[in-house]
C-alpha cells in the first residue's frame, strides 16, 4: 500500500477489514490537524462523520511525528513520538493528534492476534518494530502469502507481542457528571479548584464525587487530576512547548514545582524524558 499524504485521494482508501490478508499496514505523512476523531489521518479523511468507531481487525498505530491520544470507554492514553497504541478488534475508540503527524497503522486480524494484549494499551517501540511497520507499509495490499512478505508480517507480529506496555494511561469515568468535570478540566487544566468546588459545579456532594471517582477509576480526585496533568504535559512537550510554558498552562506556581511532579510520577525530569524520546533510533 503506498504511503498516503495530505493530498492523497479518498479513492485510494481501502477498508482494511475487507482485505483478505491477516495484516495490512498503511502509512500517512505530512498531515497537519487537530483531530483524528473526525479525520483519522489522511487515509480516513473521507469518513468525516467518524467519531468513536471500531474495526473488526485490531489496530496498532505508531506515531513517528506528532503526539497521539486515544480514548476508549473507560480509558484515555497519550502516545508520544516513537511510541504506539494498540486497540484490539471490536473496541470502540477515537484518536486525536497534535502537530504534524507521521504515522503507520497496522490492522491485524483477530485470528492471528492471540498473543497480543486483550485490552487497549500504549506500547514502547524498538527500532526493529518501527522498521517492520514501515517496511510492511510498502507491501502490496494483496501481498503474496507464503513468501518473503509473510515472513515480514510474522516477525512484525512477534515484535508487537513482546513490546513493553507504557504507563501514560488515565482511567476515564462513565458517569455523566464525572465526564462533565473531565471536560471542564481538559478545557482549563490550570483551574486549581478543590474537589469541593468541582463537586458543587456538577451538583454533587464532595463525598459522592470521591466515592464515584474511586469506583470508576480506582483513583482519588487529586491523583486522577495529577495523572491528567502529566499526560497533557507529555502531549505539549512533544509538540514543542517549553517546560515553563507547560507549567503555566497547567497552573503551577513555578516550572520547578511542575518538574518535581513530573519527576516523582515518571522517575525522570520532563527535559530528559523528551530528550530520550528524540534520541531513540529511527
């Protein structure tokens, strides 16, 4: 399948669920947009009505440039450059992206995905895994089975199966009042309102908010909001914001207090975290 670009015709798109091959990889480059939920990269551009959607085949999406987020029922992930997100077949999901995106998507038939994670998760990628995804994107859509192409596909599946699972995951509540709080915090993450303040805004008592959030996410309000801030910071750092800019957008009193939070959560400073991502072999 050729690598698609922002100028590619929608006529080039072929539904991977309809391709009679166990693995189909598609790449996209040079696409600049704010939401993949409406335009899931250039190769989904003609499905503009698409919001949450699903595929029969599982989907591994690698971001070489740009920062991806993925939401499924009950979960939200940040995928920084050089990392990937795995969505099993049949799972409702929605992607968004920040910055100029270069990505590769591997669609995998459930019949050959038994060794892959059963739940949506972020995956850390190796140089070999990234090269295999790029290489498989150059194969014909109906590649010959039983030859070199099948060996590439088999090795790709093996590499996906052993890829380490990432930790930038945020449990998402289902309750409508909690979702309202989620939306308000994401619209203004610098709002440092207390749990009592947020509870009052959606007509809940502080005790009820704490109980519901623990039931649906397993986290306290403070821990949940900190994890959201952590994920937003990785997204913004990955698209070029400075540490000071991120600290300001999240409402921290100083860059130092933000760096302390980041280091406690991930065991590394934000500057070093992003430098290590940039230094990964490509």
